[in-house]
């Protein structure tokens, strides 16, 4: 298969679950950046795109161990957030340079949905330096990605990333506090039929137009009968 045919491979950003042909590695002069965290990403995603095809094994080839001290556990580390955003920015630029606009949009959206979401949720726990680093790096990423990348995200993420884009940290923290109290994906709905908007009560400007997929239908079975 290939990353352009299987979007799930956008999440396959680590090196330790892969075996490369040496000729392929050398032909593209792959090298991990030194002195950086999250160094796998700027190598693995370009490798996926440059490969003619990849084989995916169904058997487990590695096991993940959650341990304290891992970079994936240091949610509010300033260096971590800067390096993660820089790694994603490098991959996005690679896709842009190779003229694959559709794949670049898909990748940028996956960063906002997955890579940066971890750091976004850590904002209430982070200090001023962490929040400033996040807002500077993530805000610039969203500025470059553009409004169109946000449209395919769930409504709660669209609201959060627009607040990031507008550098409105106070309102963003208020939205995150509302979610902690009420649950992720919980919001109020305002507006006339056909123009409904998701809003966070008491948070100025934290709203977005609802798409049909944002409010899935829920049906409850109230009676069942079997007529023989």
C-alpha cells in the first residue's frame, strides 16, 4: 500500500516499527535531526511519500510501554512543544515542495487533530512560557495551513484552533475549563434551524457553524414486539 491510499499511515510517524531497504535509505540520504525531540517525524512521513509502496504487517512488531520521563509524558515541556511543532512544520513544507496539496492539507489537519491536540489539552497545566511557546508555534502553523484545513475537524476543535489562530489564550483556557467540567464534545447550540452554531456559554466568540456530522442522530428503542 502507500500513504496516499491509506490515510491511517499519516499516524505512522515513528522509526522503531519499520525496516528499510538500505538502498532506499541511502538514495534519499535520510538523516535524523540531531539535538531535537520528536526526530522521527521529519524522516518517517517523507519516507512514506517517497516510497513506491510499503508492506504493513498485521502481527505486533513492538509493544508500547508508558513510562515517566518519556517525552510523550512531558506534556508541558517548552522544548517539547517547540520541537514537535517544528517537526510537523518541516513535513508540511516537504509536502508543499513536492506539489501534493491534497496530502499537505490532510497532513496539516492530522497535526491539528492529533500531534498538537496533546499540547493543546496541556495548556491549563502549563506556565506562561509554555503557553507563549504553544501560541507562537501553533498559531503560525494554523496561519499557514489556512481556514480550509479547519473545516474537516470536529466543531469543538474548529473553535479551539480559531481561538489559537486569533491568539486568544484567555478564551481558549475558558473553553478547556468548560470541557473539563462538562466533558469533551459538550457544547450549547444556538441559532435558528439551518443556521445552528455550537457555542461555549460565557466564552466570547467561541462558536462555530454546526455541520450535519457534528450532531449525529441518536435513536432510542422504546418498544419491541415479535409477532409469530
